[in-house]
C-alpha cells in the first residue's frame, strides 16, 4: 500500500507546472511539436513521471519519442529539473538511453521495461493492462501528435500479447513499430 509520502509525490507530479520557457524550448528544438501539441506532450511527461514513481527504481522503458524529447529538454533546465525530481521522487531521476544499458541481455531488459511501463501506464489511465480497450496516453501520444519517427502501437496486437503473457505468467514486452 502506498503511504502519505507517495500520495504527496503523486499530487506533486499531477500539479507540477512546466514553465513557459520549457514549452518555448521544446517548440523551438522540435518544430514537429506544435504549441497545441505541447500541452499533450507535457501531460505525457507527467504520466511518464508517474510511471517512474510507481516503478520504484525498477527499469521502465520510454514508449514515446515526443515525451522523450520533452524530457530531454527538461533535463537541460538543470535547476528546475532537479527541483522537480526532489519533489516527485525524493531523488534525482536519471535518464539512461537504451543503447547505454549495461545488462547481460539488453534486448530482454528493454522488453521487460516496456512491459512494466505498459502495466503502470494502464493502471494510471484506468485501462485494463491485459484486455485494453484503448491505449494509455504514453502509448498513444506519438500518434496523437503526429510525431515523425514516433512509435505507433496497435491496441488489438498489444491485447493479444498481454493476454498470452498473462496465460504464460511472464512479461515479454510489447510490439510496436516506428513510422
């Protein structure tokens, strides 16, 4: 069960306001993200932070190119990012690119990371992770904002994978494609 400290951190993330300077930075560095889309992308970043919070130090994989771009820009605003991390996690949240994973089996680590992200993102968005009727925001955002090179997920394909994983009692990961 989550305690009051975790509820405070959850509320901190939900109420955190990314500054106008960060929005300007995201739009100027990523022209493919419009002003209107920035709102959705920052909501996705909030969801990513919630996933990281509930993952409790377990590796989770970023399922969105657009949200990852916003996260990178936020990290560069070091003081604001460090302060946000302190309030949201009680520690600094490091970014580990997929190519920098130092595990014996990085492909399996990524698959498990996506599966854990999927599970937490579904719970956060009120979606059944095994029989989803829609994608949680983190898995829908790239398509929603038309992110070039973004990840696209098929809810029916994921539902079949998750159902099979549930039957096999494993966490094999999620199929996705890049456009």
